[in-house]
C-alpha cells in the first residue's frame, strides 16, 4: 500500500494543490488561518524524512567532494549568472527584480530534502549539503544583492531569517530524528516504528502543498498583470536548472542518485525562508511579496514534474543487460 501511495504521489500532490487553491479562493479567512501550520508541517515533514535515512551515513556523505563541488558551483556561481540574465527580461522595477533575485538566488534547504527522498535521490548527501548551502547563503546573498541591485541594507534581515529557518526547519528535526534512531536502537518494535513513519512523507508534503496554495492564491490573483512575464522567467529557470544539473552531473561524473539530488537542489528555491524577508521589506517594495508567492506556486507544479522527469527521463536508473 505504501508503494502504491508513492507511485501515485504526484496525483495526491496535484489534488492537494487544487483543493488549496479552491479553499484560498472561496474562503480567504479560513485559508489565512492555516498559515500558522506551515512551519510545523514542514518541520514534521523533514523529521519523518530524516528518520528514513540512516544518519550514520552522513559522515561519509560529507566527504563526497565531487557532489559538493558540483552543488556549490551550480548553486552559487552558475545559477546567479542565470538569474541575472533572466531578470533582464523584466521591467526596470526595483521591487520586481529584487523579488526575483531573492527567491531564485537561494537554493532550498527544507522540502528539497523530501523531494530528493521521494524522487530517488541520494538523501544523506542532500542532508550533508544543507549546512554548507546555508552557510554560503548567509555569506553570499548580501554580496549578490549588493553587486546586482545595490541592496546592502538587507544584510542583517536576511541573515536573521536564514538562521531561524536553519534552527527550526533543519537542526531541530535532524536532532529529533537522531534521538529517535538512538532511542529505538535495539528495541524490538524499531522496524515497525520506522516503517510507520515512512508512510508520512507523502501525506505531510500534500498538507504542506495545500497550505501554501490556500494561503498564497489571494496575493497572486491581486496582481494578475505581473504574472505572465514572471511565469516565463520561472519556467525558464526550471528548464535551465534541469539542464544545468544534467551538464554538471556529467562534468563531475556523479552517479545517478546524486545527479537527481543535484536537479532537485537546482530546481527548488528557498521561497518559505525568503517570504518573511519580502514581507519585512520597506515601503515601495511590496511587489516583491507577490513575486515570491507566485514563484512558490510555479515551483510546486515544477517539482511535481521533476518527480516524474528527473528519475525517469533526466537521470534514469541504469538498466541491467
């Protein structure tokens, strides 16, 4: 039954998004009330994902220099150049361009792990990359914004939000998963506990998607005129991210599972962390919020396509002769 749930997970996620959009459109007050559940749901999702990974393999993943090099080069050297090129398609509006750069420059550090797990990627390596990714984000995002937009004033705000997200969404679930693994070690029911938690990633991710879609649809529909050009930018980004992952996986001679991990890392962005940054921007930059919100909705659909295309088309498993 669990295999059947994972086989049809894309259908489950699409149903959750459609239901969320319907609730957000028909009952905005009810949808707004669900937003307080988003971070607990994300934390729970990452906890159950971590429990499905033998955490003792993290030390081995940390010395995987080929993957770490490919991920760093792609996320922090090539993708910023790609983002700079994409914003040239947009009107010369500082709020619009700031929103796009905020949301596309930062690789995801939360549900990227769950998509990697569900998409047949190398989850221990993905977990090992997360603190490296966050450290580089803290250092480099202010530099990017200063170089590309002259927005050095956002440095303190960005660093505070990223540290809060790392503590609440990565470190705490990881520690809980570690204690679960150690506490259950040697217990006769350990296998049943881990297997039971293994049922939860798909339903929890569906709940996250429902919450995001329900809570953000109202903001997006209020700025319809901005959406067509933004949609082109975000779709172009996803296509380029997938192709870049394929190119770097070949250049760094990565195995299939790590190539998939690279694709999910490049394609998923840190929209849940960036949204509080956008909401805290000064007066005159309100359009950045719409940009971040709309990107998260486009990414939801994009990640559902990635779940099918990455393991089946972009990085298919090697067939035995």
